[in-house]
C-alpha cells in the first residue's frame, strides 16, 4: 500500500503569499500545501488536516475510504477561489480519503484527492535522465495507468524545467489548469502528479505557464497515443499486457549477421498502399494490413517491410517526416496494441519490419515540442543552429542531455516495445554538418572552428551503441548522402556504428544512366561502373525510395527512355542490375508492377494495372528477382566482402555492355554467378564472356524472357563454356545478348 510522506510543521496556517500562489495555480510544489498534513505535538497524537483547492465549489467535505459519505466532515472555506481546509481524525494505517464536493450548479461529485499521493519517480531516475542515460525513460515520463493504494489512476510526468507551472488538463477536469497542478521535482525540471480515476483512453494535455506569464497547451512529448488529426490531444494508453509470440524470431535475429543475410525491403506508405472505399478517412487499419500487406509482400519475395509515418504526425502531406508524437503510434491505423499485433504477425510469417525514424528535426506545430516550456527546450535558441530553413522545422539540440535521452530512448522504445527490427534514420547528412544547406554566415562553427556537428556525431554514436546493447540484432540504417567517413564503422573503432548506409551515389548515378537514351550511354559508362570503386567502403543498401517517384521526378518506369516496349525493357534491366549489384535492396511500393504515374500520397496505388498482362509480367519479374536474390548466397552473402565480386567485362563502353561475377565467400557455397548486361536496344550475337571454369552454364534469369514481356531473343536455357577464353580467362561463353537485357548464369 502506498503511504504518503508525513509532513510535520509547527505552523499549519498558510501565509497570504502561499494562499495566493495556490489559488492562482502558481505554486511549484502544490503538494507541500494541498492534500493531507500532520502537525506534531509533544507527547500527543499529531493534528491532522486536509487542504483542497476546488474552484467553483460551494462545499467540500472529507471522509475516509472505509467510511460512508454521510460521515463526511465539512472543510472550511479559506479563500473565495475555492481553497478549503479542515481537521480529520488521526489514522493508522493511513488510507486514502475521499472528497464530497458540491458545485455552484448544484451537482455533487465524490472523488479521491490527487495530492494525497507522494511522487513516484526516484532520485536515481531523475539523475539518470539528467545525465542523458535513462534508456527506459518512456516508462517514467509521460502518462502511465497504475494503481496506488488500491486505487486505479494515471501517473503523469513531464520535463519542463523553465516553466513557472504545469498542470494536467482534459475532459476529466473541464480543461481547468487550476485543478491538477503538477509538483516540481527539485532541480530536475520534471513535474509529476498521480490523478486517481483517470485511465486508459482519457484525452489530456499539459497546460504550461511560462516564465513570461503566458499560458500554452502542449501535447505530451512522451505520450503513448494521440487522437486522430485534426485533434492533437495526447491519450492515456496502457502498454502493459500484450502477449508476444515472436520469441523464436527475436532469438534468431540476435544470432544472425545481417550483412550476410538477404535483405530486400518493400517500402510502404500504408495510408496510400491501399484504401478502403467509403471510409473517411480511407486508411486501412493494422488488422487489414496484416490480412493483405503481409501475404502480398511474402508472395513478392520481400524479406522486410519498411513503414513510413508510423509515429504520430499532424499533417498527412508530411508522410510522417514531421513528427509530433515521437512515442505515439499514429492513430490513423489503430491502437498501439494493433500495431504490435501487426508486427507479431509479420514475424510469424517470416517478414521483418523496419520503420522510418526522424531524429534530425521536428515541426513548429504549436501543440508540439517547439518552445515547449516557453523556452528553446528541445531546439537550439540560435536559428543558425536550431532552424532548418529548407523544411521550415526545428533542429534538436543534441548537446543537451535530456534531449539526447529523449531521442535515444525513443529509438529503444520502438525496438523493444514494438519489436521493430530496425530503424531507417532520416536525414543523417543534415545532422552531421553545421553548414548543411546554409550559406556562409548562416551557421556557427564547432569549438574547433570546423563544420562538423560534434554533438550530433556523439549522439549518433551513443544511439547506435545503445541499440546494440539494449536491442541486439536490430538494424540501424542511415539515409546519408555525403562522403562522411565511417558511417557503418563500429563505434569502438571511431565510426558512427550504423548497420547499413543508403547508397545515394549509386542511386543517383544509376537513375541518371538509365534515363539516358541508349545512344548516349556509351559516353556515360562510368555511371554504372564507378559505384564499384567504393562499394565496400561502407555497408550499403541500394535504395529506390519514395523520394525518387515524387515532385516531378516521374515514376520509375516512366523515367526510362524510348517507346513503351523499351521503357519496360530498360526498367527490367535496371532492376536486374540492382539485384546483382553488391548491397541490400529497397524498392518503393508501386514500382514493383510499373505504376505509370508518380506516387500520390492521398490515393491508393493503381492496382488496376495488374489486370493488364504487361504489368502482371513486370510484377512476376520482380517476384522472381526477389526469390533469386533471397535464395542465392552469391547475391547476398558477400555484400561486405570485395572478394565476392569480380569484373569480367568492364571496358566495353562503346557497346554499353558490362559483366561481372558475384560469388559467395567462405565454405562451399556453390559456383559464382555470371551477370551480363546489354544497355542498348541492339542485340549482341556471339558475344564472348570469359569464365574461369569449363562446363555447362545454366541461365537463372533472363530479363528479356517473354514471361516478363521481353522479346525472347536468347531462348537457350544453357550454354557450354569453351576455349579459347576471353577477358583474361581460359574459357568463354558465347552468348546471344538480348536487347536492353540482363542475363544471370551459373555453372551447373
């Protein structure tokens, strides 16, 4: 049973200043005045009394939990604003009491007094938070349903060090900030209050009185749920009690090296993947996604989903990249437990789940983090450090312990509470450099006079160390587009510690090359060969993401040159090249079946295209590519090893033909794959490709196969290696290279 701290005082009466601070809701430690008090007396039982602030009340009476309301003892009004006080009998054991309140309109309410209950956060919790190392701070701050002294309620706690006063407000107190003022926890900047009777599903905000005297309403930075936009209240949620069924999945994940596993990611914006006609808003829920998205992704051969916009965001058009509820799964698709069930079902089906995570910046919505307590709390005060001009957002102050703790714990929250398998960390490049997208004079150098953001770099290192320590097996994937060194190097070797880095150089060069008319490709041959100069400098993921099919960039298939047949052929050639190239894979939804128009976040994908045999053929092609990649260690097991790759034909820029080997490293992993690409619509007959071993070579993939909408120019399913050799090798294959085609072969 919870027992409040007994307060002893030789002066039970309040000064006029104390009364004024209480009735005006300005007292930083209201529990030192309100609630139950004892005054010690020599050799006698202490005098016990209760003080209550209840605005708009005409009468307040108190009775013990084990007494009938009729036994309630009236309290005397001490101030017209609703301050009441009165004596109560000495009791041991001390139990909660109840208040019987009559209001001006005549209605009566019986409730428990929140100021009876002592704060729960330990000094150790506050110490860890202050030094930025409380890796489960989400379990301490925010709103948590709990039971105190046998009474259900919710414990609220929030960090607002520069606030003059913080109150919890909601429908349960008619949004009146005088009724539930929170108690400041010394110099920690944390405010805390347990409110009996408030439970899961209750809407709430924090009413914050700033140092300047202004009052503002804020959502809970640590809130575990929020209401559906356009509402922006936090919602009390109980994360206890969900029964997971994925222990085997997590154990296998911990024991697996992702560098040597197939990772083919299907990037999904659930709000526009499919929609429900007649529903407003038309979003699928997590249960419907489990029924439709999981079997679809599995049938297409993907190993992981990457979900956009999982954390709560007020504006649909931000796609989830302007987050207001970092700890709140978006209410667009259902409850937090519904998301957990979705992840559970993905794991049961053998499908991993990644999510986008946005620690680089946050929006300026008035209910959010911006100037949370009236000061630049989560952001830098200096706009040269705290303002992201391109996006109109605020930049986190990575040098502040509590801000770093907020973000590191948030990553661990998603990985541990929702069993997410990895985070794709957005906009890392903008975090690493103080002059990112800034003109001279618009940024502040670091303490050494350089442009590197030393605080952000240290934050990222600690983040990735913490994930490795507290969420083993989870992947951290950096969207990073600069030449910053060591992004995927371990932290103990001086790197940032990410698992993978998006290969933005490969993506830009590849899309630029395939957008060229083939007649010009011979002059830009380096665009498909240069990436192999740095392919093993980091551990890479090859992304064709949502960013490449919006804002006038055109859909993937529509980027391709030529007539419709050539567009499809170029599209298949590009994806075959991507599959054969070292690096994990990511493809944005809709690209897998050749959607013609750009992604529209307010509309479902153009699923009707799959009624067209040509688009079904493209879908089949991607399915077979994914399965070949997934089932072939040659294509995924040696991504991190230069020994797993060898050029065969590098220099034939004139004909835009190139070829290489992919092989597994270590052990008996089978024969290498021979990958050959013809990037012109001119077929190449009797084209020699050098190989190291004689024998029959079987064709594993032909992007020009009629099944995929191709011409079937190279129908032979196998070819015999013979002498003389080519490309410095003893034997050679004589191939008929299809127009705008790719062949992948293996020695039988």
